[in-house]
C-alpha cells in the first residue's frame, strides 16, 4: 500500500526520470527527504535507480502507459554533444563572478541533458 506522498512521487516519475534534487524542487521538500522517499520506493520494488557519475536517477520499473515519441540516434548524439560541451564549460563558468542562481541554472541545464540521455539508455561517460 502506498502513502499519498508515494503516489504523488509515482505520478511525477510517470512523466519521466528524475534525480532526487529535481524531485525535491517539484515537491517543495528537502533533497534528503526526496532521496529517502525514492530509496523507500526502490526497496518496495516500484522504482529502479541508475547512477551516472555522481548523479542518481530514478524511474518506475513499469514504463508509463502513455505513448512516447522516441528520440532518434541523431537527436541523442546532439544532446550528448551538448552535454559534453556544458561539462567542459563548467570549470570556466565557476571562475566567473556569477550569482548562485545563474550557476544553478547552468547546472540544471547540464543535469536535464544528462537525464534525457539516461532515460534513453545512453551513457554519458
């Protein structure tokens, strides 16, 4: 039996793979709270976890029933190139005098590209 919070998490994950950080921001809870909830659902056998570098992503074991448009290899190659470009730029961005919000947006963009790649079974390493 799932709690209302667990059902809410599954609804969100039904829309696509999420990291604990992204889920926490969507739910308005701490990252630690999101991580604990996701780990609990993983132990119940409802979610599966994928680790890419230092990042962890969760998705339902059963794929959502809605029709999905699949990305082509060309699309994924472009996303992979963008991801690697953002990764290379990251060290330079850190040297700039950017606000915390600006740095956060760059990190979010990179994480979103990584999530897309993981969702489609591509390794970013």
